[in-house]
C-alpha cells in the first residue's frame, strides 16, 4: 500500500472518528436538552400546582372572611332591629299611658262638673233659702170688695214637690265615637315618630238620654304672624 493510500485511509478513519465523536456529542447534547426540558416542565408543573394550591387557599380564606363578615353584619342588623322594635314598643306603651292619663283627667273633670251642676245642689240651695232666718213679711190687708172675704195668702215650699231642674245626669256615655272632632295637626312625641290627635269636640249622652257636647280648647293655637 502506497503512502497516498495510507494517508487517505488515515484521513477516512479520522473523518469516521470525527463523525462518531460528533454523533456522540449531538446525542449527549440532545439528551441533555431533553433532560433540561423535562426538568423545566416538571418545575413548571410543580410551580403551577403550587400556584393553584395557593390560589385555592386564598379563595377559601377570602370566602371564610366574607362569610364571617356577612354573619357579623346580619347579627348587627338583628340587634338593631330588636332594639328598634323595643324602643317602638316602649314609645307605644308610653303613648297609650299618656293617653289614658289624659282620658282619666278629662273624665274626672267631667264628673266634677256634673256633681257641681246636679239637681240636688239646686234643691239644697232653694231649701236653705226657705229655711233661712230672714224676716217674713205678710201681705197688706185689702178692703173687702164683696162676695169673698179677704184672707192672707200663704205659700209653703216642699223640696219633694219641687220641679226637677234640667241638668246633666251622670253617667255620661259616648254612643258613637265617629262623631268625635279633632283639631288639625296634633301633638308630636319628643322623638318625632308619633303624633297624638287632639280632641276638639265630644258628643255624649247623659243618663236621661239628653245630648251633651263637650268642647276642648286647641292645645296648639296658631301663632300670630
């Protein structure tokens, strides 16, 4: 074998070795790239799983906080509603008590008026006038004018036979509350939530069936301009 053939053979061997070496390096590079890609993907998958887990925890925490806030808000609303109803009940009770006191006072005043204007008071006063110690005067004697002889006139007062005076007979009753008349407006409570109507006129009936009208003054008279 000539030197030229040996040289070519050696060159072919070197080229074959170089190609083998390049193939090995390419295979190693590809293996390394595949490993790096697999590692990158695994890391990405882990990071995504961790991100999702953190997101799930954050969402659960956010919902738990929202549920707690909603429960607290509803509890506060329930407490406020209970307090408002209790205040309203107390105010209604106070209003009814005040109205009852006003009604009792009005009835007591009416009873006093009826007692002062009763028939017995008039009869007693008239009896006192008759039984008083005031001097009694006789009628002057008149000259007889024929027929019937003259005589003195005598009058005796008997309370039992006295005519009945026309007053208000107790008790009074209200046959129809729809006939009540109220003043415009009314009396507003101190908190401004309720307005109590003010009665202007009551139409009553006494024990004898006579109509009795009671007029009340305006507790809130209009102010002069």
